[in-house]
């Protein structure tokens, strides 16, 4: 053998980490390795350094990790929350259980999925290997335990007898028994070879969450919602100990490898260590700030790993009870963690639909992305597109310069999560509404707070500027609307009258009125100059979700949970009088939004009944029912000339309708639910919070159907992809997938707020893109005028 070459060794290590981390995209679209793989690799990655300069068409501003973290790989495939992941006895396989009703098998060395075990009809709550690794037992909310032969990937037994959901199942150390825990308040023992029930362990006073055998198989420990852990003799089925100390339900327990300790986790955020010989506490591990879901000992018993709703896994020294590492990186609840047989790897399963591998020997904390440290709730561009404001559950608002891609404002002082942000019409101010009961104003030129609007007694849902930017109206859970003078930052008016939380507030086009929609089933009109109520729009029998003024400000349309939209003529209102509005009846479920046509002659109402309905504002009569969506319709929007109507639905489509013929002329699959839409001025594109949708056809004033040419490019972001002109352009790894997004009208700048707390600014240089992306015809002209986002991926 030749001399050891450290540079070559480092390159080989980096290449291995790169391939493991990017495995899913290598299998799905190999050429993305040269795009997103390089962009999202750590700054110091040798592979990134050597090849990243070869991507001329994209600029991304978001601090990725400096070095490879202890996270090794992410296993994707489940379509719903992953509840548990467990290594096989030889460490070569991992089994995962999910709410998608499946059990999946994975190769631990490569991350490749090597089996999908289907048969359960409801959530799979747990899965575990037999001691010899030949079987898997899975427990389900369908009240059964199922046995699977992994050599052939088929079911070989169904254990039936429980009368409620089965929360967990586990093999005895010799593999001859299976213990199952159920919401029927019992633990049941089953004979593995025959599948027959052999004992019922009764004693818990509430449902049993988990049962686990001791290493010698002589004891079973069970945890329950009754706040206790109970020990049972497996040979007799008798209870031999009650471990009391938790103050809330105990959701898991695990024996140490030598059987001398039991670790229990609870909704009280604690892990407690117990001496099995005496039943007494010998350690309380505190540090998690949310429910602890499970704990597991390392094979040598020296470490304990705990998984929590605080999105972390924590490692503890069992001899001292001290925390020795926090593994951060999941974007949601971590439901379980487990060591590999050699103790070198830790696998964690999470509600972010992933399983993650960690290097347990280092316990090194993952790199924290610069920016927000919790969910990003909203991102919004300033009117001129030069700034982006992001609001987060980490209690901050951050400002980003879109020209330099740098964050320059990190306002502090929050005491509650930020629910929304809004720019003033001139872009000089940002108003943020928070759960800490305040609205704050920020100077966009400096990023500093320039106003604190205090006075609400409960969380503020939203804040909005008046058309001239001189006032801010805030809607709050405290049942009031606040009217604030921006120049003095004093609340000039408290608009009181609602009896329940206010869902939204909106200014009239001339800024002289505010309309507020409330859970008290009313819309109230307020005079902004006096703060007095000047109209009570009463008649709804359910909470009012939103209200909107007509373009001329003379009508108000309201949407409600009572299945109706209502139309109100505010010109005939009397001081503090009750307005009788036309009732737009016909929907069979809650109305989610209402919108006026540009000329004010029509109202479109969107509903959870899967339809959009058109109404004549002069008569209040229904003049069209637009049917076709297969799920709730969230919003509807008229084109600038009123000839088209776009509707967005939870069925992950946007439909384009001819308002004259009342017919669908185009369907676009959006791969996600959209709530916010805006037509381009010429009606050829639809701007959404996820990006720009290029429309195949557009109806202009002449009624002719024409190919859309005005914008050459359209950027759009789905769960996993950024697309250009409806073709897959850039893949997003799990940690960078959107919780919210915004695309500027120039269609070359995209902002993504992720669940991990990062805000990503991505700019696309269209002049450097491959020619295949620049064709205006890529919008897949297709049968039934249906366009598919990301239909082709050009190589």
C-alpha cells in the first residue's frame, strides 16, 4: 500500500457524506446534484468548493452549515408523520412506522428503501424487529398487531383481541412472546408462533401507551395516561410494582441493558430514572421544554437519548444525569430515537416526515442556519420589491435587502410569536402583529423599531395600513379593533362593539371607513375620523371570516361559517343602525371568501362545499355555480377585465373559469394549497404566494383566446421544487422547504421561509438558463387544457 494521503482521505470522506445526504435527489433527478446538491452542501465541503462555480444561473442567499453536521442522512418516502424508527438486531436495516398506514424497511448503510409493508387500515403506531431479525411486529390504530416476514415482505399473522387502538407492540428477548399495549386499558401477551393470546394484564385506570420487556424477559413495564409506570411478572401476569412520580401521562418506558434501571418519559417534559429492584427514583433529567415522547439507552447503558416535541433529541450521561448533547435539525416533533447495535449511530423519527441519522459518538450539535430559529409564518415584499419582511414564531421580524441578499434588520423586544407583517404604501414602515398583544412599527431604512402600539389585551391577528399610510387598523382576539395614528404611534380610537374575537379589519378604498369581521356573526363599519360605529351588518348566524369593499366603496360583501355570503349597501346605512343585507344563499358549507368583479356588478363567493358561486349585486340573485373542484375552495379572484375568474382549492389546483360561459377553461396543478392570488395587469399570469403561474390562455376584452406572451418566465415553488415555466428547476432539501414564500413581480426573485427558521433569497438569471426553460410553450398544452407544474425535467 502507498503512503496515506490526508487530502485524498478528506475528499473521499466529503464525497461519501455528500452522496449520503443527497441520496434522494440522486435517485430522483441525478443532474440536480450539480445544482441544489452543491448549493445546499456545507460551506467547507470540498465537493461544493470544486464544482459550485459551474452554476451560472442561480444566486442563493442563505447561510448553510459551515461543516458537515452529525446529521448523516434523511430517509424520505413516507407520505405522513413518521412515528417510530428502529434498527434491526444486526444494524443492517431500519424499520419505520407512519400515519400513512405503512411500515417501511430501509438499508441502514445506504438509506435505500427496500420494502413497503402494507395491510393496516389505520395509523401504524409502532413497529419492531424480532430478536433474530426475521420478523417485524407492527401495532395499529385498527386494533390489530400484524407480524411480517421480512425475507419475503409479506404479512404472516394478525393478532386480534384488543377492543381499542393498539399503541405499541414488542417482542420478548427470546422472541416467543409479543406484548401489546392498548387504549382498552390492558396489556396483552401473545404467543408468537401461533398468534394466540396467552395473558391479559389489567390494572391501569386509563389507556396504556406502551409495554416493554426487561432484558431477561421476566418483567414487563407498561406506561399509561394514569401517570404511572407499572411492572408485571410475565410468568404469572401479576402486577409487582407501581412507579409514581410523573405529574402527567407517561408515554414511554425503557429498561437499561442490564435491567437495573427503567427510564420513563412524560408529558411533564421530564425523563425519570427508576431502580427496578426498589421502584424508587434515582434521577430526574430536565432540559426539554416540551413533551418528551420516548427515551432509549445506548447499548452499553452509558448514554440515554430522549426525543421531544421541542424538535430535538438530547443525549444524557446516565451516571450523572447531565445533558451532554442536543441534536437539532428536525423541523417538527421528534417522536422517537434509537441507537444502532454498535452505538455509533442514532436514528430519529419525526413529524416532519423524515428519519434522520446522527453520529452518536460525537454528539455534535447541527449547524444552526443564520436567520430565524423557528417557523417563519409569513414573508412579504415591500411595494417596490427592494425589501422583504419575514415574521416568525421565534418572536422576531427580520428585514432583507433583495439587491444585496443580506439581512440588515433583526428587530428585538418580542415577547410573543409574530403572526403577520404589512408594509406601508410607501414602503418606509413595516407593521407587525404579535401574540404579545402589541403592534410594532419598524423603520425599513434602519431596521429599528420606531413605534410600539400597545393597548390590546390579547393576541393581535393582523394589522393593515390605510391607503394613505397615515393609520393602522389592528384586529385582535380581545374583541376590539385598534385604530392607530402612525405619526404619533398612539391609539387614536378603540373600536369597541364586537362581543367575540375580530378575525379581520379592512379599510375602504378612500380610507374613511373600516369594516371589521368577527366571530360574533357581525360585520361592523367604523368612521375612521371619529372612531364611532356607523353601521352594524347583522344577519349572519355563524362567525364572519372576512369582509371586503367593492371598488367604489359603496358595497360590502361578507363571508361566513353559516354557509352564506351577504351583500350590504352601505349608502343607506343609518347612524349605528342595523343594515338588512341581501342574503346570498345556496352554498352547503362555510363560505371562505368573497370578492367583487372590477366593475362591481358581480360577487364571487368561494366555499368549503367545493364550489364558487356568482351573484348579481343589483338583485342579489345567483347567476352561476362553478363546479369542478374536489375539495374546499379557499379563494377566488377576477381578472382585470372581469372575463376570467381564478379559484384556488385544497385539491391543490387552480381553476380558470370563463365568467360568461361559467365553464372551466384551464386547470393548473399547484402541488400545494394556495390562498393568495393576484392577476398580472394583462391577465396572462397569476401571481401567488408560491410564485407566478403562467396561464395557457387568456380572455381579453374582445373575448378571443390568445396564447400568453407578456412574461417570458414564471417562477413557482412547490413542496420540493422551484419550477421555471412549469418545469423542475431546483430541488429543495428538507430543511429548506417552504412554510411560506413570496415572489416579486419581476419573476426573478423568490423568497422562502422554512420551518427550520431560515429565510432563503434565490435569484434566477434567466439569460443564463438552458434554452429548454425559456420556451413559452413549456406550459404543457394538453388534453382538457390542463397544465402540470414540473411535468418535465430537461437534462
